[in-house]
C-alpha cells in the first residue's frame, strides 16, 4: 500500500525538461489550493440617493436575508460607508455584483484577503 | 399622486396628468442617456454603472466588457416600461414584479436627478427650487412603492393596460 507521504511526493515531484533528475516544486499544489479556497466578498457602498428602506428591501428580496440581518447590513452601509454583504467564489460574487448594479446599488468585489 | 394596495394585492398609483407626463419625460431621458452616453466619462455613468473591481483596472475592464451591454439593456427596458405604461394611462396597477422593476427604475432616475443637483454624500442637501421639488417627489413615490412591496403584493402577472 502506497503511503500518503509517497503519494504527496509523487504529485509534487515533476521531472525536469531533460528528464534526468526530478525537480521538486514544493509550493505549487498548495498555492493552487489556497488560491481556490480564498473567498471573494461583495461590498455595497453608501450612496446618498439610495433610500435606506430600498437597500434593506434589496438585501431581503435578493439574498433572502431575514429582516433583522438586512437592516443590520443596511445600517452598516449607511454608517460606515460600506459593508460586506456576501462571501463566495469569484463567479458567485461577480453574479451578485451584476445583480446589485441592476438594483442601482453601488457594489464592487474584492478578494477577502485584500 | 395616490398610492394604495387594492383587494387583489396590486399596487395602484393614480398620477395627476402632469405628474405622469413628468415621469414619462424623466424615464425617456434616462433611457436616452443610457443609450447614448454609457461609455462616456461622466459622474452619472460612474453611478449607474459602478466599477466592479475598484482596485484592479484590468479586471474592472473585463467585467465591463462582459456585463455592460446587458446592464444597459436592462436599464433601458425598465425605463421604457415605466414610460410606456404612463403614456397609456396615468393610473397604473402593479404586481410584485412590476413594482420591483419600478423601484429599480426610480432608483436610476433619482441617481440621474440627484447627480445633476450635486447629491454626493450624506451631507448634501436637496436644493430649493423646481428640480429639488421633483427630486423629493420622486423620493416620495419610490418610498411608497417600497412600502407596498414590504406590505406584500400579488405575484400574479397582471396584463399591461392596452395601449
């Protein structure tokens, strides 16, 4: 039975161009895994034109947040100037950003570690 | 302007003839702006079409490339729906989906008027005068629509009034 250590070694050890001696890329796989697992965040920014009741309505109707959570996020946007209202994969957050723009909200996205 | 929810849980808005004409005018202005000027450098473009990536110009440009046309169509279709309905009659009946769409279009119209009267942050004040009054009226209308949505409207599709 092949041990885990050997399996890991087999993944990470890639022959060099000449094929003579193995070249070890210790971080390649783990970097890719980390890249995929770092979530993106959707940020909604304050805009004096957007009614507070409207922002709360959007958070409830689009994300399905309960009224209390929608109000909390809306007040964060209003008082702090912005709030993170969703976290997910890059594709998900791009879709949410587009949807927020259809509602007329000021929304942008960034990596959660940025 | 009178708003009420009828027994079928539809939102009824009775506009004065003048109010209806004003809203048609504003909706058509929004439609024309989005049609003609969405690619220009303009403070209103930045608000109607916000940058998706504020700290990555390349990603922002790519997002724009893939989404801008659809977002423009979405906004012009919403503006056209409001203008078309009010051109037919100053009294409209909206189900939940219609009211949601009207609330979005009113957001865009208020962004258009608000940008022109300099509403940049929470300290900005609505100026006195006709445009300020129009802005406040739009705010009242949008607030009424949201209150109706919060109160619960029918999901059933209601046919648009015949033109």
